């Protein structure tokens, strides 16, 4: 029985670590999309200035 409890604890720890990794990935993804959105917003203005 103690072995089973340890296994469950390991699984819980593993899930916690996965969530932390996914959380970090999500933060990076948010930064990336924010950067892209800013680029997309400023890009057409620069394009129109060049063509006019």
C-alpha cells in the first residue's frame, strides 16, 4: 500500500511539473502573440507610407 501511495504522489508531482511547464509555454505564447499583434498593427501604416 505505501508503494501505491508513493506512486500517486509521483504522479501528482509530475502533473504539477507539467502544469508549470505548460504555464511557462503559455506565457511565452502570449508574449509572442502580443508581439505579432503589435507588428501587424504597425505594419500596414509603414506599408502605406512607402507606397504613397
